[in-house]
């Protein structure tokens, strides 16, 4: 996994207190596709038993008949609240979002919009 360091240039706070989280193989009810910001394409509003519905990247959904799907990998929609100037280590980009870990709080992880970050050259 290729991890890079980023500086937060625009703060981000989640609006979702209970993000959808599931394991590989979970059944999904696949709903509408996001019409959000440019660069945030291929997100689908999904539901799975025992969870609040939430946005899931299309790359990890195996589509079935109609609105059914199956998770191709473990996933959580947990977002990371970040403040301007903070440093994070980013390891995976999906549809305009970066999976990050706080540099000053190892183990604190979540998604941050890529547009809110600037990569720090090595």
C-alpha cells in the first residue's frame, strides 16, 4: 500500500454520525447514484440489514438483479473530521475521497474529500 502525507487546506466535518459499515459478501440494496460534486461520481446510496443507509463507491459493489448487490470488500463510510493545517497519511483514493489516518493520532481513520487536502512532497 502506497501511503502519502497530506496537509489539510480546508476543514471537513462529517454529517453522518452512524456511517454504513459492512463486511465483504454483505447483501446490499443499491439505490440512487449520487449527483454530487464533480469528481465524486460512482457513489450509490445503499442499505444493508442492521445499518443506516449510506453512500458506497460503485467499485466495491457487485451488481445483481434489479437493485440487489453484494459487497466485494469490507467497507465503512466513516469520515474523518479534520482541521486546517493538520497532517494526515492517505492510503486509498476512491471517487474524490481519500482514506486517511491522523499523523498525530495513529488508529484514528476515515474518509476525507481529496479537494480538502494537498500532498506534502517527500
